[in-house]
C-alpha cells in the first residue's frame, strides 16, 4: 500500500494478569516497538502493576491479578471498556509489529483479523461440525463439501469496537466443554518424579481466540461481526511459516530477525518474518508426524 496511513484509529494494547516481575514488563518491549511503528496510534498496558520505566506515552490501567482463563474472559467482555478508538491491536510479549509498510487499509473493513493458526472449525454440508488440528484443515479449503473457519491467533490481532462489544451485546457466554484431567512429571529439584495435575482443554477451547473464531463464531457472524478472509489474514500476520500454510513465503526469516525488537528470551524459539505483524511460532504444535485430530463440538 502507498500513501498516508491513518493509525489514529488504533489503540495498541497488551493485557496481562501476572503481577510482579515477568508480568506487565514482559510485554513492554513489544508494546513500545509496535506503537513506534504506527505513528499516531494510542498505546495502553493493562496489568496489575505499572512497570518501572514505562514510557509516558503508554497509558496504564491497573487490574487485579488473574490467570489464563480470566484473561480470556477479560478480552471477551472487559477490554471493550478500555478502548476508545475504532480498533484495538492486541500485542503480547511474543507478538509485535514487524513491517508497517505492509499495512493495508482493507484491514479496517473487518472486525477481526489475526494469523491463521493450527486449529479450524470445519462444517460439512449436513451441518456437522468438527475441529481439525495440526493445520490439516488446509487440505479441505478446496473441497466444496466443507466450510473452513480457521482460528486467527489472538495474541497479535486487530479487533474492531463491534467485535469487542459483540459478546456482551449478544449475550454470548464463554462456551467450553468439560476439560480432561492430566498430569506431567515434575523435574525441579526436590520434586522430581512427582505428578503435577492439570486441566487439559481440548484444542485450546478456553482460549479467547478459539471462542471468537470457533465456538461462538456463527453467533457472532449472525450478529454482524465480519471476519477477514484467509488470504488477507495471511498478509496481516503469521504464526507458522512452513509451506503447508505459507507456500512461497519461505526465505524471509533473515528480514524478520533484523526487525525484531529487544525482547525477553523465548527459549529456543526461532523467529520467522512476513506481513505486518508477527506471532512468535514457539507456541505452535509440531507438525511433522502428527496425525489429524478431529473433535466434534
């Protein structure tokens, strides 16, 4: 796109319920960098404490600490009360603006856009629904028997006020099925070998982006919410740069590393680049050797 860009319609925002070190300050580099790439935008951090040294131009709103499920609830029902602009660009410590020159005003035509991610809601002609994982939904895109609704990653996503207000306006509750109880073996000194139990939510159904893109999508669409088409979402940002979803986009990782802001370490994550925004692929599932998993909703 050429010509002037109007970023005054956007509030770049990061939300975390983690208090103390590793909380709000972890997202500050991504937030500062992203805001600097979009001249005229607003910027806001919503967290339990204001990080020391947070730049003055970034507003801070204090909230009580909360966990991951409450984070999803906050994004679905609470974020609307903090955003005064037409759109919110949600960023996190592993998702940031990569190349603002690739901005396209078509993004403003939709209420929700983010990187195509590993899961998708698939509906056949008989109306039967299933969740297809491991990017295997890509194989169904050209099959007229199926309608495919990929989950657009919420960690770096553009959302209109219509989308932010829709779950409350339409009276949509968070739609989750019961989780499974699983465990892993502890490895820390003094506890090695002990079972650590946790709830296992199939296909990440407790995540707010799964709610928006799969579990309440049809109700949101019927309520007037517009989702960006897949090709535009791929131009907007990416989560996985393998050929299964981004055929022809390989070889761009060096450019992404040059654009990478100073961020906290992210383990052994490799960063690849394409589009306006980035969602660090260390959250991806491994594709090689995985079988398609189908779960009926």
